[in-house]
C-alpha cells in the first residue's frame, strides 16, 4: 500500500487505560512528520470526551452510565470522521475495551469503525507496574496489578476483534512503547509503509543478566536492527525484571521494593508482584509469539558463555522454531566456537559468525534501505 493510500485512511491506536498512549503517539507523529514530510493530526478521544461534557471530573469518566459514555464516544468519533483531512496523516488515540466500574465492555461500535475505516490498528502495550502506578496516580478507582494484567489481555482481544469489523481490512499490530518511547520511529515507519521488512530480534535475557559485556553486545545488535528495519523487540516489555527484584527483596525479608516509574520512585508490594509470576510468563509467551507472527523474519544473536558453551536459552529455541514453522525467514548470528546443532542450522535460512556477516548478507539480498 502506498503512502498516498495510507494517508486516505486513519490509524487507530488502542491500549488499556494507564498505558498513557498520548506522549508516545505524539512522538510517533513527530517522527512521521520528519520521515514523510507531511503534517499529522492527532485526536485523543479521551480528552475530546471531557471537552464534550465539562461537568465530568477528570479521571472519573468511566464512572458514567454506559449509555452516556457510549453517546459521548460516538459524538467524538463522528466529529473525527467529519474533520479528518485525507491529505494529512490522522492518528487516533482510543481504546478497544474498558474493564472498569461497569465490568468489561467494548469501547467502539462496528458502524462507527466501518465509517472511519482505519488502515492500521496498533495496540500499544507497556510494563504492568508502569500501567499500575499511572492508574493510581491519575484515576480514583481501586485496582490491583492482576486487574492490569487481565485488562491488557482484554484490550488485545478486543483490538483483534475490531479489525475484523472493517469492510476494508485493517492490519492489527502490537507495539510496545519501549524505554523512553524508543519505538516511536519504528511505528512511524510502519504507518508510512506497512509492507516494510519487520524484524523480531531474539536473544537470551535471563542467562546473561550478570554479564555486562554480553548485554552491551546484545543492545548494540538490537540498535543496529532498529536502524534498518521495523522492529518488534520482546525486551521492550520486561516484566520478569520486577519478579526477580521481588524475589531478591523477599529473601531480605522486605515487604516492598522500589522501582522508577516515569522519573519517580515508587514502592511495589513483594507479595503482589510474586503472585503475578505465572501470569507474566504466560503473557510473555503469547505476546512474543504474536510479535513473531506480525514480523517477516526473526534474527537471533547467540552469545558464548565463559566456558565456551552457547548461551542458547529455551526461549530463544522456541522462538526460532515458532518462526520457522510459521513460514518466517530465520537468521542466526552464532558467536560460540562450538558449531550449532542441526536443530539450529537445519531450521535457519542463514547462520553467520558475526553481525557484519549478517548485514552483508542483507545488503546482498537487497533487504537493507539504500542509506544503509
């Protein structure tokens, strides 16, 4: 689909309450202006609903009767449809579902979505503890971190469902904000041309946590991929980190531990985080497989350990297998001196001894942008 065709259809961003999509979408809009040379208009449906009814206290809109809430939302969406300029990029910040005072219910109506006809549905996700703390900061309804986990799954499910309501197909994607909204440019590239090569970077995480040199090389590898491709990086949502922190705090007899949320230090409950461990693992597996499925290829970096053995985690092996049987291109950068097993080499479209060899192959195959 060309950029001109894309411009004629808006892009809808969904994401659970508390993801705080606004700053991220604004950065996507800025990257979009810089990359395309075309202006962008951003609609925040939540802010517009408050403007429609000034009597609603900030942070309490979801306490309204569902009929009033739906009428406000439909009024705002009709306004967007009427105002939209097909010569500008149109980004809409909204939700697919709400799990709040009235239980779980959809946030959109099929007839409105059909008229709007977005070209992309991008479900924005973030770490559970960040969403949890933003909800405590900005909203008055009591909730738990478990509520946040359940709401995230519901939002993803409803986002996928919404994409099927449209007369013209909309591609559904999951996109993590990433630390400091680092993935805004990648999302902007996706909006400009959804057919661009999309990459899932695969690498060990838990096994190398105490190996700074390996972590530095992995980070450089991730950055290099992000310079040339649209990336869906699994480490942009890193919730196992707070589980490890909770376990360390528990061993010290602590009931809480501190983390940074949006430049502020907050305390998390050790018991509450540990209770999420299994659910975090399940969502990691589901989300990472979805990220692989929305990518064109997986590129894995396998470092070597001090004893010369490969740092090949079970997670990386499962990701490589899932990508291969899903028909994705599979590439492996194999750093250990010991040769990879046939279960790696026979299920990859290329195995390389370093990152430069990999990118030279990409260049030969015409997969890199001209600037690269």
